[in-house]
C-alpha cells in the first residue's frame, strides 16, 4: 500500500452537507456568482459529524431512512463535496452505493468492466489479468456482452460488486447493495467481504440488517437526522438503537400487525424494528416432497408451530406447563454448505424476548440428496409469562451472517398463567428462610 499506514483510513471533523431547497435556476446561478444563499431555504442532510476510522477497521453505519447514511458514504467516497468541516480519506476507495452508478447504459457488461476498472486506476495489464475472474464472479452468462440497460437489478449488483472487490481497494464501502440478488450470490459476496477483511481492507458497511452489521463490524455509528447519536462497539450501539426503535414503535402503534391465523407478508429488506432481515416467501406451508430447486437456491419448504400437540398460527399456552415446538423443513442446493436455522420470539410491543440458532447451540443439520433437511425446536414447560408473543424463523448461511429467507411472525402464542407473577419470564429460583 502506497499511503501512510500511520494515518487513519478516514478522519472527519465537523462534517456537514446542506442542500438548497426550492431554488430556481436563476437563484442557483446567483448563488454560484456571489457565493451567498442567505435568502434561500436549506436542508441539512448531515451536520457536525466527527468520526475517526483506523486502517483495517470494519465499521457499520445504521439508522432509519433519511438519517444521512447515504450522504455520509457519498462524502467519504468523494461523489459529494462537504458544505462544512474537514474530511481526510487515506487510501483507494471502492464503493457499492447506487446500483450501476457509473455504468454506461449503452456499454456491454464487458465494456463497463474495462471502463470501471480504468476509473478505479487499474493498469491495463492488471485489468486484462483479472477480466475473466470478474466475469466469472459476476456469473451473468451471455448477458456480459449485452448492454447493461437490459440488466435486472440483481445483474447490476453482481457486476458492480465483482468490479469493486476485484480492484483490491484499501477502503470498501457497501450501502445496502447485498440486499439485491439471489441467496447464493449474496453468500458468495459475504465470503469475499470476509476475505477482504482478513487482508486488512477497511470496511464501511451500511445496512438495515442489524444482525449483519453486528456480525461483520467491530464498531458501529448510529445516525439520526444527520447527526451522530452514538458510536462505539457494535453490540452497545445496536442495543441503544433497538431500545430507541422500540420506544418509537410503542409510541406509534404495535409492531405485530397480523390477524390471528394469517402470515405476514415479507419484503426483500430487513424490517424497521431491527430484525435479522427478510426474504420473499408467498406461502407458509410450502411442503413439496419432490421439489428440485434451482442451482444456488435455499428456502423454507415447511414451517409449523405446535403447542401441546395442537398446531396452527394462533396458539394458546400455559405458563410453566405447555410444550411449545417448531418444526422446520428447508431445501438447500447440495452444492452449498448446509445452512443454519434460527428462531426469534417477540413480545407484543416488538421487543426480542429471546432467540436461538443451530450454530449457537452447536447443532449440525443434515439433508438428503434431494437437498431437503428437517429439524425441530422444543421449549418444554414454557417459561413465558402471560401475554401475546410471536415467532419469526430464519434460514441462514453456514456462517450465520447472510439470511437466505425469513418468515416473520408466522405464529402467535397467547400465554396464560394461574398466578400474578409479573414480567416476561419465569426465571428458575429458590426461596430460603433465615
């Protein structure tokens, strides 16, 4: 590396970005000529940001939509200029911000590789050496020689990610790009990110998936309304952010919006309440014994909850007495590593009551030659106290970082109790008289 490794990768002091609102072309011209915009309205997308990121650090950027995350990343990448403050970036930056940003729509994928690599500063010999590697990683087949305007969003991100990570950057910036595309490619992308981390690349990772942020990043920055609310160890900052989200959710409306007996519709992104992430799934019961999946596919094929041997999506249970069980069935391409399963229990106000996963408990799953695997999870003498709870299931990669699929709030559990104990749990305890 040619830069001074004693310097921080990124240093920002009092960094800010303002936009002029509602200005006419004449007003904008006048602003440029005289350097004054006092009579115009301004919007502050970012203000007073102080950050210091060391070489080789992995830092997560979290916050709600409109918090200033993308603005901050664009400033760090040099695609925007600051309105106030000082910014120092030490090293070559490769960024995945807007899908296909910088691509020429009329160029083929191959031509855009050559153009983009040159823009990153790669020498012709290096480009030629890595061209086929980039094409193979993107894995878009014959479309590599088609204009990128014909590409899907998934093909965009494949190509953009393959280019950005092939230039051996000093700093890699990723803004939600991995939420697009199929599960197999996302897993492959995370593999490459982990390799880059191990090689000493500085990583800035912006995502609504707090689980991914905590898994990938040692430190985290929480932005809200353009200001830094907290920064520090990922677990601590994410805990503060989750508490704030819960307070906001309680103030507005309950998180759980499903009627009993229905299944939540799923989206392609992580939920605003800080859950691990989501993936599309049109049905709950997807049992297909003879199912043959496509290459690289991983998904649930069946998911059922039972309480005292009674199944359904609206269950009733008795605190300290009932047996709650969940049966999982999944299909995973036999060419991929065996995935992991996870279950999260939510309270009625959207807080995580407890969670568990196969990797946490040291459980190794198995699957048949058809790719089908099964497992069950039991909670004997259910320790939950009275109230309504919901269950969310996750199917995750072998590292338990990437979420292949999630089924949110697929079942509710109404717990009753014969006594007046308060809280969420009945913790095992003993009384002694003195």
